[in-house]
C-alpha cells in the first residue's frame, strides 16, 4: 500500500514538472529571463516603458482635445467614431514601436500589411466607398440628428449619423438604413436646415369669376391661418395668377410658416380658402362625370348612336 502511494506521488510530481516545462517553452520564459538579465536589454526595456507612458499621455491629451473641439461641431456618434479611430492608431503605433525597439524587422510587416490592405480593399469596395462618403458627409455637415430629410424618394427623421450609413425613421415609424454612398451620389433634401418653409397652394376659378375679387379674397386667407407668417417682410404672403387652363384660371397662394408648423399650415390654408370662396360666391371648377345605366336588353352601340 505505501508503495502505491509513493508511485502516485512520483507520477503526480513528474506530471507537474513536465507541465511546467511545457508552459515555460510555450511562453519562452527562459529566453525572456536571459534577455532581461543583460544590461543593454534592461535599458531598452526601461526606455520602452517610458515611451509607452509618454505615448499614452499624448494619446489621452489628443483624445481630450478632439472630444472638446469636435463635440461643438459634430454629433456625439461622429465624435465617438473619431476618438475610436485615434485609439486604433495609438495601439498600432505602440505595437510597431515596441517591435522595432527589440530589433524586429518592420519592413516585412509593412509589406505584408500593404498586400493585405490591397486585398481587403478589393474585397470590400462597397464598404470603403461608404466609409469615404461618410467622411464627406461628416465634414460637410449637411444633416444632424433630428433633421427631417429625403434621399432618393425615402424621407424620415435622422436618428444616427455614422461613417458607413445613416439611420432614419419614417413618418409611419419604420427604421431605414441608408448607405453613405447613396447620399453622396443622389440628391439630398434637408427640410430642417432653415427656420422657415414656403407652401404654394394651387387653386383654380372659372372663367366667369371677377378676378380682382378672387385675388382680394385669396389675399385675406393667410390672416385667418394661425400658422402663417404675416408680420415679416421677407416672408410676406403673395397671390399670383399662373395659368389659363382648359376649364379654370390657375391661382397660387404663396405663404410662409415656421418649420414645425408646416403641416398645420397646409391644413389651415386649404380649409380657409374653401370657406372664403364659398362665402363670396367664387366657384372652384371640378371635373364631372355623367354615367348612363344601360338595361340588359339595350344595345349599347345603338343607344350611343
């Protein structure tokens, strides 16, 4: 029995020693210890530690400056992307510096990275295109979070502005992701850039109408619309005769409003125009359709003739 215990102990000891040796070989512990023992390597190690600390302090300073400066001009998501990019650059520089400090040839690494970059570039052309387009969008500042925009027939409120894409939600509350390249390559409408918006209301009157009276009645409409701007000379309402159509004379009422009141203005102008025309006996022409019901035994061709 004691013999079995002794054998088990020796077996466990040998397994532990072998495991420790394998771990030392795997992590190159002996090589590292011998390397650090030499004085010139100790100097390199100390220099590297000091350099890393200095790089880290500079990185923190640059990151702080970017956060303070960019936060005044860009959206929080863009600032976060910029700081993250600076962080990646910092890590790459630190790794390359340490490798160079210990005598590792960086030429081969740079060459491999260049080849890998070309391969990745060909494989991800769409992503690169969106990334470059995103940089232009951020620098041009054509939109910000909360703006109502339209791109290629799709409209909605901006929720996030990124380098690869922007995210909007439509009026019926659907999420839409628009690639940055699509925004650069198509027309972008931003309805939230300016404080005032113009609405052109088109209406027609028949040819028997007194046009002077119709113009005066239409001019009185903006004063009845709470959303309309009537007290600013640059945004004063205007009434124009525009077209001589087949069955009506076209008129336009041009009226301005503050941006958030645009849809209220459309409703109010339409409602008050119809009311004003009815009260003053002004007719708005509209198409009529005559329908003739033919009996089952009636010949449609004969009836028409």
